[in-house]
C-alpha cells in the first residue's frame, strides 16, 4: 500500500511521532545503519574499511553516485570540481560585512545560500547533467567558503588555494597558508587525520540536517538553498554543534579542577539542564563505530604531533566512568562521533567555533547524495500533518472589549 495515497485528506489517519523516533521519511540506498549492533556502511562498504583505505573524494563519489570510482572517473570528477574552485568577488563583500565575532556556522549558511545568486543555473535543475553541474560547482566552492570563514576569524588575507594539490590537501592549505609563507609544506599527519574525519562525517542517513536538506529540496528549492538550510540544522548543540560544546565542556571541567565525577553527577541530575555533551545518540544504542575510530585517531594524531593535551585524559576519564555508570548503561549512552573529534581539530590548530563548520565540510557529500536521490526518485513535497490541540472556533472580540 502506498500510504501517501491514504493521507492528505481531512479525516484520514494521522500518526503522531514527536522527533520522528519511529517514522521513516523515505527509502534510501545510500547509508545503512544498525544502531543496536553499531554498524555503519556507505553504499554497502563498512565505515571502518573506508576510513582506513579510501580518501574523502573517493567516498564523496561513492556516496553521490553509488559506486567507488575508477581512476579515470575520479580524475574527471576532481578536474570538474577544480574548474569551479573560485568564488565571485562579490561574495567577499558579503563576507566582509559580517562582524569578526559572527559564528562561522551562520556565516557559512548565509554564504552558501548567497551562492545561489551568483550561480543561477544551479537552481532549477532537473536532468542528471544539470544536477552533476550543480554538484561539482558546490564541491569546488564550499571549501573556499569554509577556509575564508576561518581566515576572516583569524585575520588572515583570503587565499584561493592550489589546484595542483589533492582535494583535502588543498583545503588545509587554503585554511592555514600564512601571508608570507612562500614554501607552504603540507604535514601528512594532518592531511590523513582530516581525510579520516571528513570520511567519518560524510553521511549518516536521515539525521536532523539531512532530513532538512531533503525536505527543503522536496519543494524544488535549489541545491545550494537546501544545503544552507542543512547547515543551519547542523549548527544546533544537539546535532553537529555538539563537537564545539564537547570541547567547551572538557575545558570547563579542566578549569574546574578536572573533577569528572562532579560533572557525571550533574549529567544525571534531572533538575540540572547539563548534559554530558558527546554522549548519547538517537539511533546508536551501542558504541558509535565512528567514535571508536576517532578515539584511536586522536591518540595517534596527538602522539605523532607530540601534543600533550590534558583534555584527552579528561575525555578518557569521562568515557570510562560513563561505561561503568548505571544511569548511562541503562540508557545506552555511549560516546558519539563528536566526543573525540574536537580534540583532533584542536591539535590541528582549528579554532573551537570552526569545529561544526568542519563537520559541515565532511557532511557535504552526504547531503548532496541524499538531495540527488530524493530528486531522482521524484519524491513528493515533504509536508507532515499535525494533530490540532488549540482552541475550538471562537467569536472575534474587538480590541476595546478584550
Ligand atoms: N547526558 C545525560 N543524559 C542524557 C544524555 C546526555 N548526553 N543524552 C541522553 N540522556 C538521557 C535523557 O535525559 C533521557 O533520560 P530519561 O529517559 O531519564 O528521561 C534518556 O537519556 C534518553 O534521552 P533523549 O534525549 O530522549 O534521547 P534522544 O534520542 O531524543 O536524544 C541526543 C539524542 C540529542 C543525541 C541526546 O543523547 C543528547 O542530547 N546528547 C548530547 C548532545 C550530543 O552529543 N549530540 C550529538 C549527537 S551525534 C550528532 O548529531 C552528530
């Protein structure tokens, strides 16, 4: 039965499922997730294998088009992206108009939406070819917006990047190249770490931001407008904003003397709004497989860079206590992908309020893949119903009589 045909008429059946805990919004062939067993696969490939063996651009291709690319396919994809790795000069003016204190996620969402004005051919896309052109455009331009957002924050002049480099290498150079640095040398440890982090964040089926991208796109708003809405959804601390919130929480615990037990107590106290950021997940009721990989990567990156970060010890301490605590065990609250990612970003020299922007950079191919799938399947406009609980019909009272 096609239930979409049963609904849409007054008096039909309406299910209520706040937070859509048990409601599927679509069928999808992109990402498989088993939250009980802690399994995550992109297009059938395990996240563990992809994080170890693939690079981010290959994974982006896999998510968007369904198969791992051949060398020729990947080269063409990268070449097409590079053709669009420029941003209109007027976009710089928009960036300039933001105060330096602006949160980078707000800036990124606005600039992504603004790109629509400068790329009108990316708006009303119907054919696969038009979709492809919009996709390589945004994959070329988005890293520039990310890097510029950070450079503005740090007071660095804007820099367009180096087309001779790999996709992720170029992102790092765009972010970190200093004005008088003639010979910028790439640190392979950082390139590998960022590649891995971006792969781990690349898709996660119908989460809050992805559902947002699909629902905005279902009205046939353009790709860039749909992505801009997804960025706004990701910003919240219960979603992508958690990576910033985790680091701020770990810092606060450190400043407060490192008493993890005190914060465990606060997290369990229902009268206290404090939550242990980076713990819990709507779908994973077992270890988040991404968190396992990131924890190992955090150890490796800090070790390779020779960074001693007391925050890592606090994080490990919290995790150990939570795994032995009945409150967390009963509710199946395990560290999620964001619990350790901020520690790596910090070691890379990325400012804390840029962490969620880095998540957006990783999630970009997933959002694109889900938008493309939704459009190719010709899904109807997303329009949930409600159960009305307001007043019955009332007679209007003139303002003088109220
Ligand atoms: N600290 C303390 N208690 C928690 C936490 C936490 N981090 N997370 C959930 N709980 C408790 C809730 O209080 C609730 O307890 P109760 O049953 O006694 O009322 C129970 O666990 C279930 O929590 P819900 O909020 O109902 O679970 P939901 O699936 O709606 O929320 C969420 C999931 C938003 C991720 C939640 O666990 C949370 O707020 N975590 C902290 C923020 C965070 O890390 N978000 C990132 C998620 S991953 C991502 O988006 C990339």
